[in-house]
């Protein structure tokens, strides 16, 4: 009932990138965005999940890893931002 219902989906400490894409991208409408909190050095994991993200409709050409300030004791954090440009087969 929630498939393709949201402009933005967020997750924190959920799973590796390929699995979180499988769980979260179906919730995002075309043109929406998935914002996923990741560990301090997620680049290799994110790159390894590119095929899964693309298969699920993620726009891997524009996905990016951003550093964000955290008010907690850990300081800077990273997030993966990936847009949905195509609906995957249901």
C-alpha cells in the first residue's frame, strides 16, 4: 500500500547498500530521493551496489555520498543520496 508513495525515504543503520535499496527504493515515487545514512567510508560498498541500485530504478549517474554534520559526539557522518528515475518491475 506504500509502494511509490513518498517523495523522500530515509534510513539509518539499516543494511548494506544493495539490501537497503531493495527495501527502501520501492517506497519512493519516480523523481523522489532515497537518503541513507552510511558509515564513515561507504564509497566501496556504494560502488559495489551500483548494479542493484540501477536495477531498482536508482539514478546511479547522479547518486552521491555527502558528508553531513552531526550534533552527536561522532561529528561528521556520511549519507548516500540516490534519486529514483525509473520504476522497477513489481
